[in-house]
């Protein structure tokens, strides 16, 4: 994976990364794989504060491009819409927001 551009957005307390990943001989990377690689590109980042905003794979090409946001803390992530939080909740470690989720769902699936 290579970083196409990196921008520090101090107002929103996040780092915005546009990336490009050539995965020759491999399948399309999962959201978790992208999050893990973004974490390695930005040392010291909290994996619970990473949001993969875009992820596009070209048809017939082993090339995935996208954009990821790395927030400084979880309270800064409040600017993200609720569907983004829902999309990433399965990748989060056990924190306060995850503790409330099982009570809302009513059990295991």
C-alpha cells in the first residue's frame, strides 16, 4: 500500500490519507485488512479511531484506491454519520460504545 496524499486536519483532529494498493495475485482486500494497513502507515494511531471512508477496486485490475481518516480520539469521531459508526463497529475493541450495543440488540445472532 502506498500513500497518495496525507493531510492533517487540525480542526477535526484527524489525519486524512488517500491510498493506493496493488494486490497482485490476491483477492480484493477486506475493510479490516485496509484498516490494519492504514494503522501501519500511521504509527501510534489507535485502531478504534480509524475510519475507511472510501474503498474502490477497479474491475479486472488488482488495484484498490481509497481514503481513510485517522482520528486523534474517539470523541473527535462524532462528526462521522451514524451509518459509518455502524459499518465499523464490528472492528472496534471493547469500549464504552460497544458496551451499549448488546443491550439494544437483545442477544447473540
